[in-house]
């Protein structure tokens, strides 16, 4: 059986613009998105021998995006990921928001990772001759990642 490899173009990224808000797709603004998830494990030494115990699951979502501060929808900046993240990090920095990272392969089968992240301030500015980009590293709410296949 031939292996099927996913590519970056197989990714879609959605992030809610507020608590309880519906996630908005941002794959047209993002150039990369990487979810890293780890089990924090301790080795416990008992009389019966060693045993591994996972204390929690932690992660980060690292996103490289184009700065879209002036993107508009119906005359507002409501569809700007940079503006939405800035506002959320400024007004509710400790409130988790929903995120979805979906990887769809050539067969049409998708792995959908649904989780919660804390908003972060995106960097502003860049080089005069380049399209402005920002790298944002979000903290994933521990234990919140759920994988489904569709």
C-alpha cells in the first residue's frame, strides 16, 4: 500500500474570536500552523518497581501568519485575526478560546484536532520590503486536545 503524505496545503486553522464564539477559518492568512502536544510524565519508584505516571498533557500551537490588521468585513476589522487576538489578549487574557486544526489527506479523510488556547498578542511591524508576518505561540489548555477522524 502506498503511503499518503499530508502537505501544508492540507491544513485548515480556525480560531474563535471570543468566548463561546464560532471559530473563524484563517488558512488564507496563516503560512504555517504546528500543534505540539506532550504528556508530562514522572517515573515513580515503588517497592514493586518503577511506574510511569502522566501528570498532565500540555501543548503549544505555533502559528506563522500574515499581519492582517486592516482586513475588513462589512466595514469593520471583524475578520482580522491580528485585531481579534490583540483584543482578546488585552481584555480576556486568561479566558480560553476554541481552536481547530484540521489535516485533510489526498483520500479526503481528515484528522480534526479540537482544543482550547489562551489568546496572545501578535507582534506588530516588520521589514519595509516584505509582507509583514508574525509568529504567535499559543498555550494550549492542558488536557483539551480531542482528535476525531472524519
